[in-house]
C-alpha cells in the first residue's frame, strides 16, 4: 500500500522552486559575497557570468527582470537615472541595494544573510516589483513599489542601453506613456 505522506524530497524541491534567484552586480565583486550567499543557501549568479564587461546597467536591469532575477547592487545611485529607472519599470525588475557603499563584501554578506528572511518575505508577499535596501545593521526596507522613472540625469551610454530596452519592448524611447499607465494602475 503506497504511503499517503508527501515525501520530504518533493516538499524541498517545491520550496527551492519558489526561492528567489539573484543577479549580483559586478560592483559587489565576484568571490567573497557570492561565496557567503551561496553558503547560506541563496541562489546567486555573478553578473559577469551573464553579461559582457561593457554592458550598461539599464539593459542588465531590464533583462534580469524579464528572466525573473532580482538584481543585488552596491548602491542606490541608479535611482537618480531615467534610463535605469525606465528599464526597471519595463522589465518589472526588483532591485535590492545596500545602504552604504563604504563596506567590504564580507560585511555586506553578513548584513544580507541576517536580513534574508525579511527580504525573501517581501519578495514573496509583493505582487509588483520594488526597490529595496539592506542596511549594514541588517535592516530591510522597501524604498519604492512599482518604480517608475522620474529623474532627469542621463548618461549618454545609459541612454543607448535604454534605447535597446525600448526596442525589445516595441516602444518609443521618448514616450512616457508606459510609465504613466503603470504608475496610475499601482496608485
């Protein structure tokens, strides 16, 4: 007679299927942080394993969101850039940044691992993408839900990367309509 008890293997595999997958920005390094996060059971991929060294952030943010990866980055300066924020909005990308860029990989890894349950809960409980922040004291905050571009700063190389995002989405790079619609739908 077959057992009615669900196997622990299938429960474990189901749990792993629902775990978030992170793309670690090159600004965070390739070794220490990745090793720490992997040792804590976190699915991480170094950005340099996926993208060329000269790839710009707007495309990385966009395509990571489209492939279901959460971007983990060193700082929040991207929030000031129109192409970055537009790519995040169009890719429906969740981005998690550290609050300070003055810490080494080991300190960031410890902070992220301590905040892991709060980060994973936010990812699981939010239907929309968001920008979050992990503090060096292991705090975690959601800074913006369903982020949309609203800043004027724009590096020409980032604009070129953003035009690539627009081509992939079939929209005009000068149009703000996709962001106005998504903003009003989430408000």
